[in-house]
C-alpha cells in the first residue's frame, strides 16, 4: 500500500514538473478563447477537453507572453473568464466556474420569462420553429402564430432559433420580442420528404433524389413519369409509346427479381397508389397499354422524392425492395389569397419517320425474291407464288401508308387554375385543370383529362390539434383504335384505292383481296377512367415533444374500356363477317390506416427522435371482360341486347391484405454525427400460410466532417462535406395475388362438361424475396456552395427468388411457384455535379450533370443447366443478357446468314448459344443548363444513354409473315441486301416464300442472334424552355401580380447512330416513338 502511494506521489510530482517545464510563447489580440486553446495545443503535448456550449459566454483574449510556463499561460488565459481548468495527465479539462451563494441568488433573481414571435421575411408566422437557450437543454417550439414562451431564463442568455429551410439565428433575450428568420438559399437546407416525415439534404443519412415543381412545370408533358426521365441518378425511366396515356417503365438501381415485379412503390400524399405503375388496359389498342399516372396532373405536384437505399426504403418493408417514389401535391400557404392561371397550347409530331421503299424499289425487291426462290409469280390466290402486287395492281401507284396512318400533326392544350391562401390556423388550396390532346393518327383519335385538387390544413385547441385533408379527382377519356393498324401500315406501297366510288372501304381489285389498313383506324377503342385519391391526417401534440397522429387514405381507380368492330371495317368476303364489341372494366380500390407516434428529445449537443407506427391496408382489383358478337347491323353495335352471342372473355377478383408495424430512431450529435435505425415487420396475403410475415431493417450513418473544428475554422474552400453509409434488408411482395394456391386451367369440353387440369401446386412456404442493400456516399459543397459534388456507390443483392419451378410429369402437376436460392447482384456508381458558373444581379448561369454506371449480374442459380431457364440466364451475366447464336454475317457466296457452331457438333441449335452482350445500359444520365438575364430565362436539359439495343433488322424480321421479299413494304435498309455472290453485307438475300432456306434461317436463328444487335446509344434534347417575366408595371396593367410568357419544347433533337425508328422504343414497330413537341404558354399570378 505504501508503495502504491509513493508511485502516485511521484506521478503527481512528474506531472507538475512537466507542466512547469513547458515553455510557451503566445501573442494574440481579441481572439476567441477556442483559437487560443488551439495555439497552446500546438506548442505543448496537451489537449483540451470541454463542452463547446460552455464557451458561449466567454470573452475574447489578448495576450503577449514569451517563453512562459504552461501554468502561467493558462492562468492568464482563464483570468476574468467564467471558466476554470484542471490538468489531468496530458489533458486540460475546462469546466464552468462554480458560483458562490451570492452569485447564485443574484442569477436566480435575474431569471425571467421570455416571450416572442418568430416570422419569415414576409412577416408570415413560422409554426414549429425551435427556440433553445444556448448552452442549456431548455427549449420550446412556436405555435401556429409563431409565438413562444420560455421560463427562468437569465437576462444575459442567448437564444438559438432554428427552422427547416431557414438560416439559424442567435438572438439575445433582450431582442427576442420579434425574431425574423431568413430563408436559406442553400440547397442543403431544402426540405426533403422521406418515409413518414421530412428532413434536409444536410442531415439526411439516406439516398434521396428530388425533382422540384419548377423542374416539373418546365416540361410540356401530361404524364408525371415523363418528368423523371434522365433527372434522377439511379432511375432508368423509359417511355414505351408516344401515344397520349400510354405507359412508362422505371427501374431504380437495376432489376432485382427473376420473374416478379421490378417497379418501385409509388405513394401519393402518403397513400399507396393502388395500381402502382402497372398497365391498366385490358384490351389491345394502338397505345400498347395505358398508364395509371396519366390521371395525375403534373402541375398539381410540389415535388417528387425518389428513395433508393436501404436507409431510405427499409421502413416500407416488403414494398421497398425496388425503391420508393414519394409524390407530394401542392398545399396552401398562409398569407394573402393567391389566384394562379396557367395555359399552354402546342403541337407534336413524329421527329423521325421511317424511310420505306418506293413502289419501284419494292417491286424490284419482290421480283428479285421470286428469282432467288426459283418461283414464277402467280395471280392464283392460296399459293406461295401469289403476287397480285406484281401482276394485278398498278405498278405506278404509290401510297405512303405509314404517313397516311400516323403522319398527322397532333395538337395539345392545357389550362390550369388554382386558388390558395389562409391564415396561421387554416390554409387551403383548390385547383382544377383541363387537358386535351389529339394524336398523330388519322381520324378522330383524342385524349382528354380533367382534374380537381383540394388541400386544407387546420389547427385548433391552441395549435395542439391539426387536421389535414387532401383529395385529387380526375376524369379521363382516351379514344384510339385497334393496334393492328401500325402492323398493316407496312402493306405494299402500290396497294389499290383504299376507298371505292361510294366512299366505303375497298377490299379487292381485279379479284385480288387485300387488307385495308384504314379499316383498323375505324375499329374504335375508348377508355374512360376515374381516379380518386384522398387522405386525412389528424395529429395531436400531447407535449411539445410528443405527437400522435393517424392518417386515413383511400384510392379508387376505375377504367372502363369499349371496343367496336363494325361490319363496315371488315371484308364482306371473309369467313367471320360479323360485327362484335368488347366491354371491359378494371377497378382498383384501396384503403390504408396508419397510426403513428413521434417523440423527440433535445439536449445541449444532440437530438433524438423516435417514430413508432403501424400500417393496415386492403386492396381489391377486379377485372371483367365481355365479348358481344353476332351483330348484323352497325346501327345496333352498341346495344348488348342486339348481340346474338355473349361470352365472358376474362374475370378476375383479387383482394390483397397487408399489415405492418414499424419504428425508427434518429440521433443527431452536434450536427456532425448522424445515425438512423429503422425496422418493420410485415404481413402479406400474397404469401403462403407458413411464411406470411417478414422482418426488415436498416441502419444509416452520416458524418458531417466539414463541421469538425479542424475544418470548419480553417477551410474556406470546402463549404460542406458529409460521408454517409447504410445497410439494410428489404423484401419484395410485388407478385401476383395468391400464387401459392392450387390453380386449375380449363381444357376442351369432355362429355358436354368443361375439362379442368392442374396448372400449379399449393405451396404454404411460398415467401418473401430478400434484398440486401449497401451504400457508401460522399456529399460535398465547395466555394461557398457554388459547386456541389456527390458520389455514391451501391451494392444490392437479392436472394430467395420467386420462380415457377417445373415439376416432373409423374407428379400430375406442371409446375409449382416456389422460392429458389438464386442470387442477383446490382451494383454501380452514381454521381451528381452542380455548378453555379456565374451569378450577379443581372445574369446567372447554372449547370448540372448526373451519371449512373450500373452493373447487373446473376451470381447463383442452382442447377441452371438442367432447369427451364437454361436458355434465358447465364451465371455471371446480366438478367437482360442476350444469349443466343453468334452471327458470322451473311455468307458472301450463298447470301444467307451463317452462325458459329460453338460446340463443334456440326449442327446449329440451342447448344451453340453464347453470350452476345447485354441490353442493360452501360451508363445513363442528364445534363442541364439554366441561364437567366434580367427577366429572360433559358433552360435546356439533355438526356443521354449508352446502350446496346435491337436494330432495324429486328424490325425487319420481327414477324415471320412480313420478311423481306414477301408482300409487305420494307425499310430502306434492305437496299443493302445481298444480291450476287461476293457481296459483303449485313442483310441476307430476300425470299418470297416460307419454304426457302433463306426464310428458314431468318425465322429460326436471326432474332436469337447478335445479327439484330447494335449501338442504340443517344443524346436527346429532352426539354428546352425560353421564358420571360414581364416587368411589374406591365403585369399590373393586366391586373396581375406577375406574368410569365414561355415557349417549351420536348424531344427537339436526338443525336444517335441507331439505324431504327427510335433508340428508346427500339425495334418495336408497333410503338410510336416519343413525340417532338413545341408549346407556347402564359402563367399569371394574382
């Protein structure tokens, strides 16, 4: 014991001796005390330890000391300061000076109650602002009128006032009566909507991309999804067809599933969109499907937030595997009532028309095809040599059928109005819009949409109770026609007159009948849709930091389709000459209830926020389709009673039940260290009884290193720097309903009864696909936020894949739907760069660039080579791998395609399949530029994508009945075909018959080979806008607060080497490419 005491005593002497031995020189004038600490620390081996909040009342230091001991220097530094120090080993502990009893009594008598009001620059109250006594944990929040009250505050205290999206203010209690916060111009402080809450880009630990209302309004589009193209890193958005109301596809960070849905979850104002992004069309039309998002008016949208990583999506559990898209509508704001009017009108057309053969070129090709087949053309119907185009029809006649069917100029008109305003307790917005578009097709094809949007927010009971209600209702009508019109627009260019002398459709000439492509444009298809999305949220603040709320959401979408095939559109000599009609309905109804508790704790250095909630959802999808046939007169075609036969084409009743509990914990320490934990337990009716529940979680962390002392005080170049990372597990229940059950299919009647056979086997273990997500990212801002640079790496692995597993025939069942140990990987890089190149009072120039480099691979698939998927997937390759025959080009001697005999067995079959490439994009992104000069503004956005796609050869060989040489016109690319021995070309010789070797090779091999693959990369001027804000004096002459005139263009220019119709829709000859449009508009604000 004595030895221990002696050692302690020696240590103390050693410490004291060391302290006194330090020789320090310091010269400072009116420096903050923390700067003085840094200077001392550099000259000694001692580090300072203190709470930053205790420095708020210290005075500045002036010293001039040379070669003094550490103790002497410290005594001078702490003289007349409210602090004391203590040296412990190599650490100097700084703590507040203890006050005497008289000082404590004096401070107590000086404490007071502080009241004040927090407003913005326009004198609008800021409800929910946080007011904290600096250096303490005492804080409160402002009410709906912006007022606050703090008790027992000393007269020399300083208040910190914070509000999301505004610059933090430090105010003395003596000046706390009215505090004005200035809106932050920093993009880092913009409000970001996240799952069940909001945050800012500065404090977010997840990966969230945002599209603002300004970006949406700059695009003359009627479908909301079109505004996302090229603007969201990690989101590959494709317009599938240029027809109004048609569909879009979207993948966020790649394809995660072998056979199930890969679309993200869409939520509108907190309500899951019942049809999500699925095609809601039941029947076939020229649009190739209908998008549910066409019912949403883009001008009603305030923002679109795309949640990508596990930290952002895991709280949505099984529905967040493919990402989440949060859509927020515009809300009313307190202040003067505002009335806004927006109107635009414009025109659209197909930017690039397919060059087809002239009559002379076509007939020469037909004659050459017959020579190649050693067959003489014949006028006898029913034979392979039948060639009325060569023998019976006018060889000098030419009709550009494609231009006739879809060569029109489409018009568009959109008008929108809204009224908004309110006071500190109640805010409202009500608006409406009407949109009308024609199409590029001949005839009376058109699209119409009307929408109503209402938002009301009200506070009561001393602002503790808040009720928010929103509803959006739309009516749509889409009048189109049968989709086969595009296919038959490739008929011979010397087709006879399409109308006879009395104005009826012509079907034959000189005894030779033909399809009339105009007939298909008269086969009417009409779709009528109603969509209602409503939500009410009731919240109550039990305490300043404890809030309970419940939201109720409802979505109802009904689509009615009617198609008519009149007798007048059919060949009277046909076997099935009768009129018929088809009636279909597709309805989605969904309700959701989500109770939620939010609790927050704020201390001197940190804040902790808890969220706890539950989700109960029910969705019903009903589909019915009825065919009425046997009509003898077109006058009765729209009467079901006049039909002789009614048949049920399709009937589906699919309820879906979903329940979940979720929690989230968010911690912020010193605005430097961020952590976010979330978890969810899901139950879904889409899975077997033994596996209906799943657990999902995520953790996200962030370090704002630019707020560290070693950077924040010294670095004038770096404005902001944050490292963040996340890891989590999400699930996927985007599958068909009740696929785990026994299913039976009908077969031909047996003994007057419909036969049934089993098509799928019951599987109670049918369960969740599992998606594990990892991300690491660096977010930075430079030169006072003139430059923003963000880089992210993501790695997602999806396991437990849901597939249809083929069973041995001995089981009596064809297949069973089951989970399979196949592993899919998606990884890649995302980067965003924004630069404010120039900014002064009159001129501003800002540019932005984003790029995504994705990589998709199938890492594992047990027994792939013996499964039904052996010719579809390859281990180590993308799910979109092009796996087929390797083309060796056209044989110069015989003029047909030849293919590599990979296994060397002398036969070309699927055992010779090889990896030919992938249809995944190699990279994609967008580039924007905005220039402003006084009242003028011009903005341009370019979309780009590097990819391999299907070329024009895919269009040429896509239908076995219209191969080159047959009685169908062809793209001018066939002019480069093989004609004579020795020709080197990429197009084989033409053939007029299905019995030729050239036909067999093309039919069996070409579409499964790399002969139809090529570069489909492109750069597209997606959006161009030129606008002018009228001077205030001119605006007032039309009684408006402001007036904006604008010209907007869409898809004005495409730079590509792609030799087909369009590099986005690629080889789909039945899809109209995205249209080129130009619109003029005006926006008035009163």
